[in-house]
C-alpha cells in the first residue's frame, strides 16, 4: 500500500515565483536594461511541510509539473519519524526552472535534492 505524499501550497509557490520576478525586474531597471553582471539565478523559499518517514523514504508531490518523488533517508532514521520537507523555487531571471527539496529531522538536514535547474 502506498503512503500519502505531502504536497506544497500552490499559493506559497506562486508567491516565491513572484518574489523572484520582482527581483529580476528590479535588476533590469537598475541597470537601465543593460546586461547585469550576474547569472540571473535566484532561489526563493516557498514552504515547509510536515512529512513522515515510511519504508526508508519521504514522498512528496512537487510543483511546476515535476510531479511525485520519493527521497531516500538514511537507515538510522526509523519508520514513522516526523520530519520537515522544505522547497526552494529555483529561477533564472525570474522564470521558474526547478525546485530544491531539503528534508530535516530535529533541525538537522537529512537529504537534499534538486529537480530542474540548480539553485
């Protein structure tokens, strides 16, 4: 039997994207439309959700069309352990191009994985 996948609030994801777009637009305005000495990459925190370890993994439903993923956790983390999964929206010049997921237990990072462009 598959366990439930935690998902992230679409509104919070959209707010992170809007924040990145505002930043990109401000850079363009400050430079008068000239190329800015930056690669345009920006990572914006979107949300953290509570998750539970099941069969040595944490499963999530990711936004931006990425879909369902399961991330492995170390074997010393017992099934049923409460964890926190956070996503950052990765953008290039204000355009979303991926996410980075970090899973933590008691404030300690257990696993981190990027999907799409790097943050």
